[in-house]
């Protein structure tokens, strides 16, 4: 994950899955946020069980997201040991320190405010 995190800005890491109903509810808002804020570093980490489920969901919805498939949930475990629940959004600095986190479903505006809360 370290190689994908921005060297100069904080990075949003969103843990998500195509089988998660609240993740699906949030997807359009997340997609709009990504389109309208192309300079904000965002990484989606999918907890889908296989790549085809993930690819099908992204394709059907025309989402052009950078996604890391993590079926074992090891990325989140390394960032925030013992944490559970998706969707989950983390704001990390370039050393993978957690600046803020939430398991609330967010709107486009809430994603923006969450990212800009700590500057």
C-alpha cells in the first residue's frame, strides 16, 4: 500500500465491497467525489471474494476506480488492527498513520469535508 500512497498529500483509503449494500448505496456519491476532485489521492480497497465480482460491478456502473483487491483483508488489518465494518474511510498521511477514520456512509460533500478536515 505504501507505494500507492501520495508522497506529498494525505490519501483517502476506502474499504469497500460490491456485495455490501451500504457500500453500493455510497458508490455513486464516491464516484462523483472522485470525478469532481481528481487531485485528491484515493485508493479503494475491495474486500470482494474474487476479481470477477469486482470487475463486473465496476463495469456495469462505468466506474473507473483504482482498486486493490484484498480478499484476506490484510491491508486494513495492517493499518488498523482489529477494525471491522465496511464501508470504512481512512485518511492517512504518507507514513500510513491514521489521521481520521469513519465507518459512516458518506455523501460527496462529506467525503470532501472528511478529506479537508485535517490540513
